[in-house]
C-alpha cells in the first residue's frame, strides 16, 4: 500500500493522537454542549443558543457552563483512544485483506464505513458511563458533587446497567452513524481537495495537510451532527431523572420519542450541535494529524493506483 509500517507502534500513535484530539476538543467545547443539552431537556425554557448561554450564566454563574467538563475530558480521552486507534486498525487490516491496492481503493468507502462502525461500538462501551454522569450533572447540578460521586449514586439508586448504561442503545444509534459519516465524509471531502490540488498528503507541507483536515472536518462535522441528531436528543433525555417513567430502557425510549415527536428530535438543539460538532470535528482531524506528524507518522489514506 506504499505506507506504513502498520505495526503496534503505529497504532499506538494513532490511538494516542485520537485520545488527545477527542478529549481536548470535547472538553474545550463543554459550554456549547451544556447549552445544547439544556435546550434539548427544557425546550420551553431555553429557546435560543445565545439566550440559553446568557440565562444559565446569569442564574447559575459562569461556572455552570463548565458543568461536566471533567467526565467529558476523561470519557472522550478513552473514547478517542479506541475510536481513532480502532479506525486505523480496521482500515489497514480491511485494506490488506483486499486482493490488490486497486481493489482496496475501489472499496475505500465501504472499508471506512465498516471500520468506523466497529471502532465506535468498542469505544462506546467505555464512553457510556462517563456520558451518563455528565448528562445527569448538567440536568441536575445538585445531584452529587463530582463525577465519581455521581456515578456511585446512579449505581446505588438504579444499578450498573440502568444507572450507567441506560443510554447505551441511543448512544450506539447516535455515535455509530455519526462516526461513520464523520470519517467517510471527511475522507471524501479531503480526497476532492487533494484531487483539486493535484497532490497527495505526502506531497503537502504539514501546514497544508492541517488546512485540508480543518476544512474537510467542518463539512464532516455538520453532516455527522445532522445524521445523529435524533439519537442525540434521546440520549440527553433518557439520562434525565424520571424521563420516560418506569420500565425497561426500550420502553422509556419509546415513551420519550412519542412525547417529543420526530420533528423535534431532529431539530431541538440542532444549530448548537452544528456549531459544536463542526468545531470539534475540524479540531479532531487537525489535532490527530498534528500529533501523528510530530512523531513521524500519518494516518492511513487510500491511493488511486492509476495516479501514483
């Protein structure tokens, strides 16, 4: 494939770059996520992005906009490790299973979609407890003091599965399509940019590669946010105290979806998510590429054998 070597050290570099990029971008945009979550949980009270930000700061103090920053940083460090490391492993292994470089190039979209889905499933097993604690802290700031205390209280009241993994189903419905769209769209947009320039990433300067990563990341972020919006709304609501009443997770999710309505699930907080996800996705691809280039590595990319 003209790249590599794809050994344990390469995948470790990709995983570490992914951990850094996800934790920094998600942690750094916590205020946007707080506003988005409040708009989803209480749409009659919080009706606009800037209005919600001002209202939360005025009523609860500016620090309220950083609610959940610690579990967000920790959770996405772990998730980013498995997501970016897993995507790199899956893409290279799936490509190596193809009969030739041309065959791998022709199947590049399917490989990227499949690899990102597998990696995200594994990553979400580790992310879900952190996200449950974060959402509970945002929706009920007086619930407990700190992430560990929030997790302990959730487990004590509801058990491990209902307390920490009640949102696992909607998280998969949110994160897997989100990640598939994020990596596939970013790959496609970057590919178009490089084709337009008549160059490959290896021919570009580091700053040029980062510029392409930022531009393609913004487009990928908006696409991924739109696709995953309904499941994101369900995930926010199911972790709110008392949401959906009693019963199993699927019963509660059904009640929440029926009460909210499909249109509102698709639109409540969407503008905030466009800003949030657009920023973090652009940042993630730029940071992971910067981290990997700093140690002499680069993410795997498909080559058109007719042009190289």
